[in-house]
């Protein structure tokens, strides 16, 4: 990955929490249960999914950087939603987790050397994995779900 591409992906990653916060601005408790369609998560479930995804991603980055050749496991998002009670939990702590995971991970990513960006592990579902590959996958994640939230609220 070239420097300009990495810089843009880092900017997008860094700005993700702001996009999510903006999409949730002024949301009511009632709105949290809004969904665009019956086959999609509601807003409350999206926020909890993001908290889990962000904490898992933060650990994945750390393992890729600090461990030698780690195996990166996948996880079943649907099972997480069911077993971790996404449907009825308040979202404040999950928002804090998202913000903290992104902020601490950006602090690390901003300091990586060219060699550290290329460290390798193996993702059990995707194969070869590195901080560069992980960044490509997750830089737009919060932005994508922020758009989903806007659509569910009729704002997008």
C-alpha cells in the first residue's frame, strides 16, 4: 500500500466515530429500535455490533503488530447479537467502547513503521492478514453503518 492510500484510509478510520456520532445526533430512545427493513438490524443493534467489532478489530491490530504470525479468528456476528443481548441494552457504554477502541488504535497506527505495516498473520476466513489489509477492511465500517442509521431514520 502506498503512503497516500494509507494516509487516506487512516483519515477515514480516524473520522469514523465522528460520522457515527453525527448519524446518531438527536436520536430518541424510540428511534433506537428503527430499522430500514425487517432483515436488517435496528439502530440499537447496529451500535452494539459496532462496539464488538471495534474492540475485536483493536485486538486484531495489536496481535498483528505485537505477536509473531498470529492466527486471527473470525466471529459469528449474528450469534454475538443474540447472545450478547443487542436488542435491549442501552447504547451509552457501547458508544464509549467504540470511541476508545478507535482512539487508542489510531494512536498505535500513527506510529507504525513501514515494516510494522507489513507484519503478517493468518485470518482463518481471509487468509494472509496484515495491519494494511485490516485497515482496508475496517476504515469504512463506521461510515457504512452511519449511512445505514441515516437510512433507518429516513435521513439518507
